[in-house]
């Protein structure tokens, strides 16, 4: 059976790094071609549309992509919880979370919520690292308190979700223990 995972979490929580490790596990096991990496599809679903009027239409399009890939391993970087969180933070692009969760559940999606320790100094360090890698992020960077608030919203929406989920705190990079917990949870 294919693995369908949505990695959620506040900005700076470590989603991309953890996902890269899970991708490295799933891609070879699901590969069918010697010419393309078709064993696992990694979709970055947060391309600046959550919290905007574009979110409902983009979510619909991603659902169509998920349906097309239903027999393949899928890793989605941000989706349902992010749509709810950003909709609340920025007041646009609000969605029906229960209806979307029901559709995702039918497609056997599970959520992995990555969190960080609630330490403003750690968040400031992660932000500095992000700005070194992606200087364009400076335009939208916020104070550590913003990311703490964002994390609380993710936890709130996850608590109301009908999807199976795992919550992991990523306190350092690399964090092989978090990766091992995900692998164990997936079986």
C-alpha cells in the first residue's frame, strides 16, 4: 500500500529536513522506473497561496494531483492544517476543514506535525539560518513570538482533525530520533 503523508508545522519547525529523510526511505521502495524518481512524490503545497483568496482553488487542484498519484507514495509539505492556520492568521482563503479532512482520509492521508521547543532563542537561531540560506525570506520574517503563536494554531487545528497523526518535536538538526519515530509509526 502506498504511503500518503502531510508534513505540517509552523515555519522553522524542520519540515523540509525531516521530509528529505523520509523521502530517502520511500522513494527507492516505490520506484518502478530506471529513468525517473517515481517511487515517491514530494509536493510543496505552500507556495505562497495559503492565507490568500487563491487557497481554495489551489487545494482543489492539489486534490486532483493526489488522486492521480493515489497508488504512489506522496509527501505533501503543508496542506490542510496550513490552510486553516494561514486562513486564520491572514483572514483570506478560508476552507472547510472537516470536508477536506474527510476527502484526505478517504485517500489514506496521515499528518505528521513537527514542532520546535518553545524557546525564542532557538527560533531566532533557526530564523538566522533560514535568512542565510534564503535571503528573500527576510521580506516576510517575523519575531520569534509569531512562530510560537503559529505553532499553537497548528496544535489547535490538529486537535480537531479526524486524520491519523503523529506529533514530533524537532529540537536539533540532524534529528535522527525524529526520523526513526516516523519510520516506526509507519511500520
